[in-house]
C-alpha cells in the first residue's frame, strides 16, 4: 500500500524505517481528547497503519508538557461540547466520539508503543493503556481520575487497565482516583521502563526499531495471537496458531530470515 500519510488536524505523523510516530499536538489544552480533533486523528492513523504494509510499529507521544489530559474539564463544568444533553444524547456522543478510539486502537495490527512524556490523566491514562508497551519520562504521571469528577471511565479504561496490571491494582487506582508518579507506575507494571525526559524518544524508538527489524508479516500475526490468547481456550487457540504458522512458512520473509540465520552460523 502507499506510504501517503493521512491528513491530520491536531496531531503530526511521520514514518521512518518502518516506524510511524504519532504526536498529539494540542499542547495548548494539554492534548485533551475532547474539544479537539485528536480522536479523529488517532482513528485515522489506526486505519492507515492497518492499510500500510510499510509500517511495523506505531509510537504515540505528546507535544508539550502533557502526554494527554483526557477530557476537557471546562466543557464538563459548562455541560457543553461532548458533555451536553440528556442521557441518550451524551451516550450517543460517547459512542460516536471518544469510544471510536479504543475500538480503533484495539484493532491496530502492529505493536503500539506509548512514549509518555508527561501527565497521562483520565482518558489520557487509558490511551496509554491501549498501547502494547509504555515507556515513561521521569516527569510522567498517571491518574485514572474519573471518579474524582463523579464520572466513570467512559472510554473503556476499566477494560484495558485490569488486563495490563490485574484486577486488584486496577481497582485500587480507579476507585481511589489518585495520581501516581512514573516510578510508582513502573513498580505497578503500568510502564515497562522509566527514563530521563531527554532520553524518552530515544528509548521508545530503540524498542520500536528492534521490533521493526523483525519480519513484518509475522510480526502482525504474532500481535494478533497475543491479543487473542487471553479470550480463547487452548485448543481453538492452537488451531489458529497452526493456520498462522502455515501462512508464515509460505512467506518469502520466513526463508529470508532462515537464510540470514544460517549465514551467521557459518561465520
């Protein structure tokens, strides 16, 4: 497929050496997901990644001091924007708005790395949890703060977080609404690694480049297996593995990888 990048409004997108980097670029509102076009940009990027076979990894980060501040609290206070209307109107706006983001990201075929540069609050924390790997700046912070505002994680946060860190820890963080530091997030298993701010993108891209160096079709199939495994019984899962393995053995990239290994063994 073409490498032509989608046209985005509030985010920037680059592609280099099979690594696509999406930068949320509304630092004036701390990269809030409501009241901006960021959800549209994320959904468009997810669809493009699945179409573009030249992409092996997607990195998501934020411009400015925040990774993503989640919902626009001023709009909440004024019952405006995405939060206006009766129960049915708000519910439909969620379905047609922010809930498109978890559905789109959960279907992305390549590994997603969140490079969390600053505060990841509310839906911003959930956005980070929609990634496969999370690398955090030491300046990052994380908070599932919905209950502090008298609302629930309407973007699917309760589904994603417990799959990352287990029910008990996810329950405590969600029900307390407390904000944790990058080091606490590391201890809880929220993030894989914590680095100094100036090293964040270097560290995230190092992980991305290692993955991008792998055979691309097998990489996409492997991610699909990783996503499917928790919800399947072993026997049907093994049946899917058998089919995927048959696909891999019939791909040129498999023989190329085997030949590279044999060549290294002869040295």
